């Protein structure tokens, strides 16, 4: 029987998630389709019945928290962080997970980078929540850097993280970054296609960093990643995280495993796909 899956978000017309998930279904020999549900916010409620008819689905910006009231049970990291990116439907029940967290950690491990020391996170949205909680759980010194209009939201997130993890989180403005960062994480959409000539930080900011992780994956080498490489920094694109979080989603949906070789090849193939069609 053919299974049905989707990605819910907006805007997602240039997402390569269908390419990644279809390849994973092929590798695991599961008959399934995976489509994009690009739904603008005024139409969000109208898509809920459709989601319930799927075997499972992924969620991205801006619905990772908005979807929570419509999911029966939150599991693991999704419950801790109040942020969902993967749902499994089983009969009349639905279960919400967050595979961004393990996907992020595996992406760092894939590049031989550990989550430790002083970590600066740009942004305070859905994926920034995951980075912030994971960094705190790993006993990092965490700074959230945001624009002025996001200051209150960042303070709320910092308080949540401190309440759950016992680790304090510093909040600052993006134009007043700390003078040192073992890892600088971009959790904003700055630099994402089609605005590929934008960077969330200056060259001067990068001079105080040891490594850069950019959650943006399209383009594969954002301006931030290019600047980081030119400064001799360890730099990681969001593409590997995207693949790893998809791998964890398949484990949830169909209890399947993938070899390291399959995953490495898929990351490479996804990069080539981006170059040709991204």
C-alpha cells in the first residue's frame, strides 16, 4: 500500500525535502509519495483535515509551534522544546517529534565538530529554539543575538531554556555580538535563496569565531559560509542537518535504518541537486 507524506510550511517552493525523502523511500524500498503543502498563514487551519489523512508529515517555518494544538501527543525533544518538525499519524492518533535536534547533533558529528564552549545563536525562531536548548543541555555558554524587534521574544526563550536546563542564556543584539564564539550558528533565513547576497554578520564578527554553522541550506554555500571559509573557519552548511533530520523522521515513520554510506552519498547528491535546481 502506498504511503503519503508531506512538508507543511510557507514559503517552501524551493525546498529540496521531496528529493531527500523520495531518495530515502527508494533506499528503504518503501512505496510512498512526498509532496509540498505550501500554505500561507491565513489558510493554515484549512489544511488541518488534509494533514490528518497522511501517514506522516514534516513541518517547517512558520508552523513548528502553531501545529502543536492539532497534534495528539508530543514526544521527546518536541515536548521539552515545544517545537515540532515531524508528525506520525497512527489510526486516529498523532504523535509529534522534533528531529531537528538529533539531526543538528549528527551534522556536527559528521563534520567532526562538537557542541561545546561559547555558542552564539543568531535568531530566536523555531530552529533557534532547538539550537538553544541543545547548546544549554551540552553545558555551553549560550548567547542569543537578535534584532531589536525580536528582543522580547528572545528573552522569553532564554527564560524557558534556563527554567528547563538550569543554564542561563545571554540575550544581545545582532550588532553587538560577543567577542568570542567557539561556534556561531545562523538560525535566521538571512542569506537564503533568493537573497543570496546577504549575510547575517560582518567580516569583523567572523574574526572572533572558530566555527560557523548555517542552518540555511539553499544555496549550499551561503555568503556566510563563503566568508567563513575565506577566514579559515570550520564551516558547516545546513544541508547535512536537513538530511539527518529526514533520516530520523523515517526512523519514526517506518522504523528503518540507513547506512553511513547511504547518508554520505545522499548529502553529496543533495548538494549536486541544489547546484542544478536550487
